[in-house]
């Protein structure tokens, strides 16, 4: 088993959850959480990490020398990112590109130097907006629904597969992650870097500091908890836009299987998400949050669609499931309940961040 595992973005939602769960499962393994603490609320995870026996290192991936603080490792889980699809559109793209691309390059060089394996957490937003907007769907009562008649390769009733086209603009965020994916393949070919790439869809669960442009499930639960207004933005303000949701615990199960069976997944890229059975529209999410919290909130309707938005995204997990049988097990309702409980248990500390 691995003696030392580095998790970048270790105080973020994904990184902190993976670090704590891995330390609980592998108590004798050195687990290092590396983070620059830029995202508001990430500082709350430091005590959680240290209390679980995870080593925390305050560092920035943009600075190559910061990684030298870590020392030798066997596995790098690259979970660091500026994850906003809107980043660089309304402001300068420097931090986004420096973190997601230059930071990734520094990680790759570090992994090669220590002969470590890498599991890279990418995103479904590598798929271009123009192609995703050509996906055929119907207007159901509460959601947009994929149609069986699709002209785009890689799109079926089960969702978007790895065969979906990659040509065209996709957002600066998506481009930075796809660029990192391409570099990983080059490093594998010329430096022998062992890698697995997971293109994750919407991830959700406790300890995610949700905002409008990322962490929408947590944002929705939090706004209902504190009785704050919400908005259906775009598509006529219908709230029918749909995404699939993957619970962080299901992602952890996959990561563990990939760690133990690295050779089965190695040198491949997979779409990883909740799938059709765990898909939800904003309208449906509102109803679920009302049920869990017991609160109703005012929903504003914004008719204009935001730049870089898409009406439908559902992950086709066929390829990843075929490797060793992994599939999501936790429904959206469970995810919402877990988030609600987390907010209830940490209301004081979360009030200034999520309220």
C-alpha cells in the first residue's frame, strides 16, 4: 500500500473529505493536505484535518518551491483548482490559469521527480459549450429531458460519454483543465508518469462552501435553511436546467478502488458523475430542499441565460463502471439530507460564509 499520499487542494471540499476518509481507512499512511487557503471557508478544515491525523501544509501550487516542503510521496491526488466556470470571463484569467495550468505542471514535475502515481480530478466542463448546446432535449413538466434522437457522437439517453466532441470553446476553466489533461498524457508517454484522469460532474456533500457558480446543491440547501431568496437564471427562468449529482462518499469509494487497482484504470480518462438516476433540475432541487428544511423561499426568475451556461448535462458512467463495477449508490435526497445536517451542526461557523 502507499506510504505517503499528497492531496492538493487539501482544504477544499473534495480534498479535505478525501484526506480525512483516507486517513481513517489507512491510519499508517502519511496523508498530506496541501492548500493555499484562498477559498473562503477553507480555513475551517484545518482543525478537521489535524484532528483526523492528516498533515496540513500551507503552500501554493503556483510556487514550485512550496511543493518541496512535502518531501517524497507515492501517490498524488490532484484536487486543486479554481473551479468557477465564470472565472476569467468577468475578470482577469491570471489566477485561474496560474492555478489550474501552471499549478498542474508543477505537480507533474513533482510527481515525476518522486516517481509517484497521479490521480487527476478534472471536470465535465472540458466538453465544449457549442456542442453541449446542440444536445436535443424536450421540455418536461419540471426538467429538460434528453431525447433518444441525438446527432452528436457521445450523447445518448444515458448522458455524455468520453466520445463527446472536444473541439470548440468550453470556458477558460474547462480549457485549463483540458490543457492539464493533455500534458499528463505527454508526461506519461515521455517520462513514464502513471496516471488516471477522472472528469467529474457536479460533486456535492458536507463541507462544500457553495456559491452561485459552483457548489449549487449546497447553496440551494443553505438558502432554504436561512430563508434567503434564490434565482432561476436563464432558460426563461424555468428552473428546468438539469445536472447529475455525485455524493463525495461515492467519489471516495471510486478513488479507493483506483488506488488498489491502479493497473486496471491506468492511462485512461473517465467521465465520473451521479448519472441519470441521480439527476435533478433546479426546480426539483427546490422541492427537495423545501421538504428537507421545512422552509420555502422566494425564487426570482432571470430570463437571460448566462454566458458559458448549458441546459443539460448528465454523466454517462458506462466506461468507468465497466472497469471494476463502480457505480454511484447515494441518491440526491441523501446528499441533501447530509448537507442539511452538516449546516445544522455547524450553523454558527457557517453563518457568515453560506448565509
